[in-house]
């Protein structure tokens, strides 16, 4: 099938954002998505548009994250106009609550570091009194919080649906159930630079983006790229619908537009195990109740776990192939946060055929150890 201007391998939020962004530039785009039993981080994530603390180890990442947060209102408007789907974007600012003086001092140190290295003037440290003035429902153990006005959240499932529907509304093809088995680089042939094989089907395209999450580790080498990603499990607790009392968002808890509280605060190295752990869920619940004591009376209606897609330093990888020009790999664990940047800023660059020098900091070359 084809030829396409761009083939995107992977139909999660990262791949769908890139594909939508390319289609809005007028490109003919195909997304090849895997089967429903594939590991799908986009369907189990927390839905944050989170700027606070991002880029402490890499200032370009801080700038990229801020840019995406600034672009999110435009993306949400476009998707609603194009598809009728509301991503439920809210950007009221984000709270990271501290339960000890040591936690508060660590938050203050991070804020000072971000200000010095990344020019972040948006994160402020709030005392207990300042925190309680904004969020009266906090419990007595809360000693303060860090706050960033740019932070927000969306409904991640609506966002994924909107991106895929937007792609199709703009003439692109979303093709699920296609597990990629081989990629052939065809150089400068008139039919396009790549032929992608999925079962008995073959898809031709001038450019290729691998955005397959955990699957990228095996697929990227087919075009001379390295994607050293690994899974990290996070578990989530969801309560019944409650009256709307928390009007900000947070790094470990947020209240959805429907009123449920989503709570998550675990980082577990357990491979591809997607079960849930009662001790871990209990720890998540106890911290949430320490922050908001009223949650002790709330009914938990469901729990689940999901697998983050992490590079060795937890930062994004944006790379282009030297041996197969026109092939790119894109991955991050902040697919929701960066969706607006991927759609509105990155996609046009990928269509141009090369990434600017400012993206070199995100290359997987940073993980390669020079020969002795």
C-alpha cells in the first residue's frame, strides 16, 4: 500500500501525535499499529501535562516540556474542532505535596536547581499556610508543596481517540492489527524510501518514524538505530466519583472531570509484569489519605498497573538514522505532556527529513560508551 509521505510504526499517543501533526501539514500518513494484546502504555497512563521538575538533568528537555505545555491549548482546540472530541484539558497548575520538612527542603533544592540551570521561574515553594489557603482540604501532615502554574492534565483515552480520529479526518490511515516484521530501505526509489512488511501486507513510504514504545527496542535496529528502552511499572488507584474539591493537579493524584480521584505513586522494576501488588497499592492509598484525610471514606472502584517506557536516563530519545536516511525513532515516558510538541513542532521537522542540531542532546548516542 502507498506510497505514503510518512509511515509511523506505533499507534499510541506518541505515534498518533506525530502522525496527526504530519497530516495537518498536508502529508499522506499511515499509522501501523499492533494487536490489542500488545503492551500499551497510552491506555493506562495518568494523563498529566506536567512541567514541574522536568529537565533537571537536561536543560533542553525543560525547554521542550515548557513549549509543549504552551502548545497544548492550541492542540486541544484543533482536535475538538476537527473531531468533536474534548481532551478535557485543564491547566490550573500542579501541586507536589510534602509530608516532611526533608521532603520540602528537597523540593526547594530542586526548584533552585531548575531556576539556575533551566531558567524555570514558574515553580515556587509554598509553606503549609500558603498550601492550605489554596487547598483547604489538606491534612495536618502536609508541611508545604511545590507549585508550577503550567502544570495540568487531560483525559488520556479521549486524547488518544482524538489524535487517531484527527489523523483520519485529515485523510490519513490508521491501520491497527499490523505487527511489523521487516523494514527494507529502498534508498531513493521513486516509490519511496522504505517498504514496511506486516504479515502479507507491504507499505511504502518516503519517510519512517518508529514510535512503537516497548516494541521500538527490536524495531529500531532494522533501520540502524538504537532504542535502549525498558519497562517500569506504575500502579494506579481510582476512587468513586466525589464532589469536586481539588481544583489543581498533582504528581501523584488528580481529580478528573467526572469527579473520580486518580492516585499513583510507584516506580517498580519488575520487567513486563502488569499485575498489581496490594502492598504497593496500600502505600499509595496511605500517602493519599495523609494528604487528603477525607479520602479515607472514599470507595476504591478500580486499580490497574501500566508500564512506562524508559530510556536509561528516563529522558526522551529523538534520533535519525545515518545508514537509512529518512528513518527516525521517537520515544519518551511523557507522551501526554509532549503530545502537543510532537504534533505541532516535531512532526514538521520529521517531514523535512532531518532534525536540527538542537535535538542532538536527545540522541541515543549519549548512551554509547566510546571504545578504549
